[in-house]
C-alpha cells in the first residue's frame, strides 16, 4: 500500500488509482533557455524515483514530463544570441538530455513540447471563452477570469480576498481583475507567432500544461507534480483552467518537492548562489548528485553545500566498496519477505521516503562488512535494492577508480608492484613513500588477503 502526501488535501493518503493497476502522472518539466540547475535536478530525480517505485510495485505507468519551448525568456535569449527560438531550444534540450543521462533518469512515457500542441491550447482557450471564464481584452490578449472559478485557491490555500489585501502587483488596465492571467498573447514585432481566432500570437505558460495533460492523459488523471515553487500560481491556474473547461477534477493527488537551499539560503541567481548541474558534474559523478538528492525526504528543504556533497560522495563510495568484486546480479529476484527488502519497501511505500530507504541500504552494508565471509547473496540484495532507486548501477571498479582511470591504471599498478616488492624485502620506508606519493595524487591503497587494490580518494 503506497501512501502519498497530497498537497491538495494537506494530508497523507493511501494511493487509489483511477484504474486498477495503472498510474497516470504529469510533471511540469524544463523551460529550455539555459542549462538545468540543481533545482531542476531535484525535480528530475524525485519524480524518477516515484516513476521507478510505481513500476517496481507492478503498476503500468504513463508518465508525462513536458518541455516548455516557447515563452518570454526563450524569445528574449534567442534575440540576444541572434538565432531562432528553435535553434536555442534544440540546443538546450540536447544539453538537458546530457544532464538527465548523467543523473540516471529513466525516460518518461511522453515528453511533449509546447509548440507541438498549439492547436490543443487554442481549442481549450475557446472552450473557456464559451463558458464565460475567459475574455479577450482591448490589447487582443486573452485572459482567464479568476473570480469566475469558485474553487480558485484550493491547492495553495490562498483566497482572492487575501491575495488582493496583500497585493503589490502592478495594475494592468487590460485585465478585469488584477489576478487574471494570460491565456493567449498577441504577437509583437518579429516574435514567433501562430494563427488563432484572436489574431496571431502564442499561448501563455499556464495553458500549456492544462492542454497537454488533457490531450495525453485525459480530463481526469491520478498524479500531478512539480517543484514547490509551482504550487502557486502555476498549478493553481492549471486547476482553474482544466476544471472549468472539463467540469471535473483534474488530478487526484498533487505532489510537490521542497526547495533547494545553498548554505541554508534559497538558491537564486540574484543571491549569486546558483549552481547548474553541469558545473557540479565537473567535480562529482552524476550518481553522487543523485545520492545527495535522495538523502533527504523529497518534501524537506535540500541544503546544498560542498560539505554535504562531499558527504554524499563518501556515503556512496562506502556502498560501492561493500559490493566491490561482485559479478553481474541481473536476473536475480528480490525476496520481498526478507528483512531488509521489507524495510526498504515500507520506507518507499510511506510517501517515497528515500532517506529511510537509504538507511536500510547502509544497515545492510554494515551487516555485510561485519565479516569477511559475509554471504554473497546479501551483496546481491544490496545491489538489487539500490538499483531500484537508480544507485549502484555502475561497475564498482569504474566508480571507485574514475571513468577515465584506464589511462592511469598502468602507472598506478606499476607503483603498487614496486611497493609490494619493497615490502617483500622489508624496505618499509620505500613502501611508505610510494603509498604517500599515490595518496598525494588522490589514490588510496587498500591491502587485503587477495593483495592490494586502489581507488580514488
């Protein structure tokens, strides 16, 4: 039984799919005008975890993660770089996919681009106009009238009365209400534009996800998710659009992951504490970033610092050291009645608690490391459980020595041989000198019954 904290009801609930054995899930993806940052990494990893766990729990999963490939930021950056918006977005989609591969993210079932679904958006906007909850203003833009939707604020807990009391939003004379939001923007000179009943233009941001989820998953689906920053106004506006158009509940469960902080301050470009995935990958393996994200429960704030990322590297290294030397474990099934698998399953069934699931992996690692004659089957169990959440998927030697280690392996192996020869002839000063030399280069030697092995520090 999987339990989910539902942002809509503000409580943990037993997951009950609309159709038995199936899960339909929509997650707001990237706006592709720049490299992905650590906040994007958290969304990608968390909903990949959820995707993986539903599949492991024998659900047929339809997972949609969209790409926003048209908006103001994209247009402005394409103008700055003197290229078309398509050239810009295709470049950053390729860059995003490199980051996704490094983080070991499974492909979603569908990855629709906004520009591929313009006609669907136009149809939905027309339905909203016909129902009297949208209108075209004098500037030819089309707006959603928030006061026409009586459920507005039910996700975020914000009422229009409270919002108006604390509003600092600049008055727009084209709107009937300060909180009305744009569904269709009339085209400015040289901007990308599409034909519509209201003139040439392009869709607003919020209508994209309503239209694409509606087209691919239907009017009513199981789960909608994204980062906490999208809860208001984006997801609130999606509900208003979809439920007014379709006259039924949009999604049964809403899942939001917490903010990323840097040294306990919210990450933002304005504060200068902004980190791209690519910049972190320059120093750490993608699996270390994934491990770092999974160490915290998805609803908790994730605090980034060099120390925390280094701790994640050491923790993952410890697990890889435990399973070093293991052969391929593919095809060996997990017995979910065993002690550790049961605890692991219970953790993930409890609102996808990856932090507790990792604790189970470390408990299992500790048991394996208690004795040199530990059961090989326990190592297989550790690998297979970790694989479920996208960890321990590499050859331990490659992770521990580094992906490009083959270029340096020969030299290190030669130094190890010299050290062993020095020890054999009791020349311990030379042996210690070789060990120290390697350590200064970030190479750690470990002596065991089979001989000497090495790994990167």
